[in-house]
C-alpha cells in the first residue's frame, strides 16, 4: 500500500510539472510574438518632435541636417585675450547619431573636437521681450565621453545680434542676456545661471550670478547619458532650474544673486578718518557669537547676550538695496576724540610689600630624602652585554662606548644619584606689578564714519525686464569631445516645454531604462503582466519541497518499521495486557514456516537485516536488551 501511495504521489508531481512546463512554453511562444511586435514598435516609436511655431520663439531637434545648415551659422571670429594659435573658433560641429544609439532617426548637434574654441548660433524665429510672460529655455546635453574640463552651456544673445552676418562674428564678448547650463573643470562643478543687468542710473552692465544648487551634480558629468536642462524665469522675479524635470535650484532675482541687483542706500564716507586719539580698547575679554539663519535673519551676541539682530537683506553693507544716505566725505574726526574705553589708573601705586623678584617656584622646605636612596649609584650604566661592532673604526668613528641602560640596582630602591628636594609653588609670588584698569572717562566707543546718501543708489524692483533676446548660441571650450546637444526650445509656456520633453527626452530615458533592465527585472515585469506565473511558482515550490522531504524522511521511517518487524526488536511490555492478550500478540509475532526456513531467492534482500545477529537468549531483567521470549505453545 505504501509503495502504491508513493507511486501515485510521484506521478501527480510529474503531471503538475509537465503541465506547468507546457503552459510556460506556450506562453513563451506567444511572448516571443509580443516581443517581436514590441521591437518593431520601438523602432517606429520615435518621430522628430514638432510643435506649433506660434507657441515657441525657437525650436530645434537637429534631425534635419539640410534645415540645420540653412539655419545655424558657425562663427568665423577669434577669441580675445588668448594666444593667436588657439584664438580662432575652429572647433567642428556635426549632425550625428548618438554614440549610444537610442532611436534610429534621432540625431543631435555634436561638438566633435576637443581643446578648441567652438561657436555656433542661430536667430530666434521672433525676439523674446521680457514683459508679462515667463522666459523658458530647455535643451538636452549628452556628454558622450564624460567631461574633464569644459562647458556645455547656452547663451541667449541680446538685441543687436540681428542678422546672419552678426552670427558669423559671434565670440566670447558678444553681448548676451542670459547664460545657462553645466560647466565643469576638475572638482569644480557648476550649473550656471547668469544674467546681465543694466544699471538704470548710468547704463552700465553687470553680470549677476545665481546661488549654487543645494544638491551635488557630479553624476551628470560622468554617466554619459542624456540630461535635460530647463530654466524658467518669471515676471515676478522668481526663477527655477530643473534637471531631468526635477527642480535643483530656485530663488529670486532680487535676493539670490551676487552681486545684488540693488546697491545699498548708504555707504561709509570714503573721506572720513578715524581720529588718532580714538581709543577702542576694552577692559576685559568678551565672547562674540554670530548666528546666520536660512531665513536670512541673523543675531549677534556678546557674552551670550544678544546685542544685534536683523536681516541679511536690510542690515548689511553693502545691502541688497543701497542706502539712502552715506558718510559725509568732508567730515573729520575731532582731534580730541578718545576711543579708549579703559585706561590705566593714573592714581594707582605699587604696594610696598610687592616683590617682583620673588620666583614662582621654591624648594619644598618640608621635603625629606627617602630611606634607602642610593646616592652613589648612577641612574644609567653602560650595557654590560653590549659589544663593539666588528666594523667599528676608532679612527673614523671615535672611541666606542657601550650604550647606557637603566641601572638594575635602582629598580628596588626609591632612587639613585644625587637627591634634590622637589619644588613647590611660592606662596609669596605675585609677579610683576601692573596698575589696575579703570573706566576711561574719555571713552566714546568704536568710531565709524558718519553715513551719507549713496550717490550711486537706485532701486530696480523688476530685474526680470532684461534686454530682449534675439539669438541663441553655443560658445564653448571643452577638453572632452563628442558633446551632443539636442531638442532645444525657447517658449513662454511651461506646458509647451513639458510637451516637447515628453515627445523627445522622456522617450529616450524610457528606452534607456528598458534597455538597461536586468534579467531579474525582466522576469519580474513578465510575472507582473502574467499573474498565473505566481501560481506556477508556488505549486512548483511545494512539489520540490515535498520531494525533498519525502527523499530525506519518508524512506527512513519505512525502513525503520520494516527493521522492527523483521528483526523482532525488543519492545516495552505493556503492563495493561492480560495473559490471553499477551499470548495472542505472541501468536501474531510467531514466525511462519517460511520465516523458520529462511529467505531464498529475490526475497533475501527484503528479510535480511543489518542488525546484530546475536542469537536470542532468555535472560532475567533484560528490559534494555532483546525481548524475553516465553516458551512457544505447540
């Protein structure tokens, strides 16, 4: 019966596995067809993104090389301030597929050369005027060989660059309104946002640099993958910078740029001088503490007490907004101005008992030499086991002397050598006498020049209203070649920029993500699309575990039962059995005629036991040995 059950169990497990294998194979056949279709779809998935010209000021996907050559102009100028041999903009620009092919028809603008100046630009379809709509520029960069030193930023060229002839003269000094994008050299990783601000008072131009991003951007220079850079500047003077559609920097044109847009209202009088007798000394040392907080507030404490507090925007010189008054350049500090807070007390005299010659330490008069002190024993003795080196030349090296070691005789004594009493602090020591400090009757505090109105002060509350943008260009130097630019767009609608990214950059990232999936990721995705896989795995797991458990434990139990039956192993007598029941059990255990005759043929392997074959012996109290057999009743 047990053998029959075992066969049924194995047959059932085999049928389950065969069925599961057939289902998986059939589904895989279907899956192969699906993969083929998906591959065909991916090749045809990409189409050059297009968008209505009414929604943009410039859009460029670089997929049409003929159109690119008509629209973009390479610079023929020379860079100023550099050696003549490298001044020419002779870097090479080409329309190419990415080195890591993503889509068959997708092309990009590639700077193929390294260590050369390169410049290329194009006119906007229509100028962008900074009025009541945001300015948005977005483009892709792929550093196909990483970046050691160089930039991949874009310049939005100001009004004045209006024709293709102007574009051919594009160089580093060409006026721009905004410069935006990544730049790296060594460990200095930057994400530029620079705008050129015009002073409304005198018309001068000054570059304003945004604060640094709060997160590290090392990976974009190393991973050799496409990244999307987006700059949004709004009419409320706020700005946002995104990388791969995630914000990495944001702030205000008025508050988060260096130098600040608006100068301080007041400045120190450049002609004011501190009087010669101004005394700034204080009597005692003090603890000074400065706390600067992320909300631009600050506190200053002296001796743990706040003495000043305010705002970085309002209480600094120079401040974001210039002061209305500045120091009078004609004001002079009075000659009798005394800045000393404390002075030496002129009436103080040195006490008569003040001994300036008394030493700080004196010999302890109460010290006594310890008993057993060995005065005649030196602390160090020549090492008796040391030997002069064989190559020692006394003419060259001088007379050889054994090195000194601690005197072993001194180890058991309080000390060796001449005993000297220790020194103690002199109770009469006072040091050099100095007159005490008193409050300075002429103290006037820290002198500072008076404030006067700032002659250069202005207030610009709308730095967003920048110089109109007429063109866009790349003016670069890179020590790493094969910089790829793609999918450039300039618009005033963020939804349009997002739509453009969805039709271009997002497809690339999704394709790269699929291509980089591991075998495990693909298996999990396949299981997610086909939930029945989980049922097959669970059933298969139970079958395997059952087979292992059966192999490990099932056979050993059966063999043990067989051994007990065949060898008539000793069992504990049941004290509750009656004599009749005991006789009946013995009758059942009594061997048959075949058993007495012994095994033969094929049955020999079944009845043969590997247990000890010692003959049964009737013994007294043999509970732990072989069973005590009663005489057989014939």
